């Protein structure tokens, strides 16, 4: 319980600071855009590289990762199916699918894993899967569906993931971990320092974007927002519980681990992706905010029932 409240309190304070910055215009009219570009092109790739370069890749063989992969696909597919039927578009469908399935395993998942589950490494399978598989695929889709993609030759389209700084940072970190190479301190230390800017930059940019925003789920995108937040807060953890308990035979602490991590809200960096590609920004912002609000009671209920 304390871990849930602590994790959300930290995020709420930083987002609140961003809101004040935006309201006071301390960073000018382009503050949000600058922070978004800083996070996407520089800080987030550095953070992902330094995190994954030191990760234990043996977690890819764990049942937790398999449950994470299945529930992610189920949650994302549910949103994509509705988006296709309602013709919301590829960009909105991609961002909505991410908001429905991509959990906040970093800045919220780590403190909750420490205080609720007692082990920060339990979020590693989720982090690895999302950064190695989900992020490159989603950003490649956004790249390939951009307005200028029809003018590009096929060989450039095939190399799209290698042009994305977030994907490059993730894949480079995995390559280093797989080889067992230890990055020298003079190289790693600056990257760690730069990477430490990622989470604050994302949260501050998100807070700035809230200035003048209406309550989530009331605007033109209310149906995609409500759908993605509902899938994220209820559908994905329910699927994780069913798979963990009835398919993989998990119980006790192991079952609690997979259900808690799946119930984490949508990650704030998804708004960075939407802003970077200028697609479904309102959907991302409101889905993240609403899923964050809904995840508080969801995590408390899970902790009480399975803890």
C-alpha cells in the first residue's frame, strides 16, 4: 500500500511542477516541445542504453515475461480491433494500443516493485519486453505511416528502426548485455547522467501539456480515451490474473508480481512519442492521465486481495 501511494505521489509532484511551469510560462511558449525533443532524442535513449546494458537477459526465459507478452498483445489487439472498426486511423490506433498495454515500468514500476513486491528487479522482464519488442515495432509503424513515407525507397523503410533514437538506445543496450562487455566508466557515467534527465523531462512536459486541458474522457476523443484506460486499468490485469493463476499455475507472491505489474498505468513517455510524431496527442495525454487515476484503486484492490 505504501509503495503504491509513494510511487504516485512522486509522479504527481513532478507533473504538478510542470503544470506550474506551463501556467507561468517559465520556459516560454516552446518549453514542452524542447523537453519532448530532449527526452526523445537524447535522454531516453541514454537511459534505456544504460539500463539494458546492465540487465540480466536471462529474464527473457521467465514465465513473467511470457505472461507480459501475452497480456500486452491481448490488450493492444483489443484496442486495434475497435479502432479499425471505428476507423480512427493508424496513428490513433497505434497510440491507443500503446496506452492500453504499455505499462509504466520505470518511474512508477520501480518504486512500487520495491515497496509492494520487495524486489525492483521484478519489473525487468516488462522493461526488456517493452523496449526490445514493443517500442521498436510501434515507432516503426508511426515512422512508416508518416506523410513522407511514400517518397522513400524500400531499403530506407526497412532500416526505419535504426533511425529511431529510442530503438537504437534499447537495441544497443541489449547488444552490450548479450556480449557481457562492461562499458568503461568514463563512457557510462556521462550516459547515466544524461539518462537521469529522461523521467523528469517527460513528466514536466506532460505537466506543461495539462495547462488549459479539460478533464480526461470528455472531449472529442472520449471514446478512444475511455476504451484505452479501461483496457489498461481492468482488462490487462484481469488477463494477467487469469493467465497466471489458471494457465501457468502461479500463486502467492509470484501471482501478485505479474498482476501488479500489469495493472501499472500507461507510461508517460507514450505522450512523448505522440508529440514527436504529432499524432493523437490528446488521446495519449488523457489516456495516460485517466489510466493513472484508475490504477490507484486497482492496485490497492489487487494488493489487498492477492497480498
